[in-house]
């Protein structure tokens, strides 16, 4: 189980992960930021964000600002929540306040709980639910059942999408390796057909 010591640590790790996954250098990402109106996010600034400019105790000297978080999410083509909160195991834990317990008195929260909290779907431990839900805009208000049904529909749409890509196995589980195996089997069958045609000719 991993523990993210602060929101900035978590976001910085995600920036680096996504940048590398997309085959970008810090300079490439800086150029994307410049094109969307943030020339101040240079390659050296991005490098400092990712490293945190640690002090002798290993603590970050540089926190990620709210503006940087949103700009980097846009530049990396991800939802801000998926930059702020890692998409790893929901059992991993996340500290809201890096120097002490969270505002609600708990030391840390599970990633799944943090994501739902940021989306406005549920409260954290110790939150006054009446106050929390009173700030939800009327047009966005949904009952728990409505949210559950919407989540089910979203999952079904995702499954249909991956099924069309050949990434769903016979048990209905999404697997990247399954698609690769199918392509390999298809290629082998094509090769055998080709070879058979040559032999018969």
C-alpha cells in the first residue's frame, strides 16, 4: 500500500507518469503549456514540480499551485481529478494536509474516498453532510440511486467501447493482453493461410 504525503506529491508523480507515458520531454510539455496560455510553465519549472526541490529532510520545497494543476491537466489531456488523485489502487492512502491530520481529524483517506469527495459524491469522515450537500447546485443534485444508475450506465458504455476494440474476454473482463493475444492468433492464422496457399501453388 502506498501513502501519498501531500496533494502536491501525488500530482507531481502523476505529471511525471503521464508525461512519460505520452512520450513527452519536460520541454515538450512546457510547449503545450505555452500554447494554452501558460508560458511561465517552462521545462525547468516542470522539472522542479516533478522533483519537488526536496530539502534535507526530504520534504517538498515547492508545492503545486491551483493554477498549475489545472493547466497541467489540460496540457496532459486528463481530467483535473485524475492528475490530483492517483488512479492506482483505491486502498492506497492520501494525506490532504502534509504536516498533520486532515481537517476532519483523520490522518489520511483512501484514494477512492478522496475522488468521490472531490466529485461532490460523498463526504469524508467527520464532514457535516447537511452543509456538504447544501452547496450542490440544484441542477446537479442527484439521489444516491440516480448516481448509482449513472455509474452503471457509464460502466456499460465503457465495456461496449472496449468490446468493440476486442479488449474484453469471454468472462466480460477488460484485458489489454487479451486483445494482443487475439491479434497474434489472427496474424498466425493469416500466416498459415498464406503459407498453405504457397505450398498448394
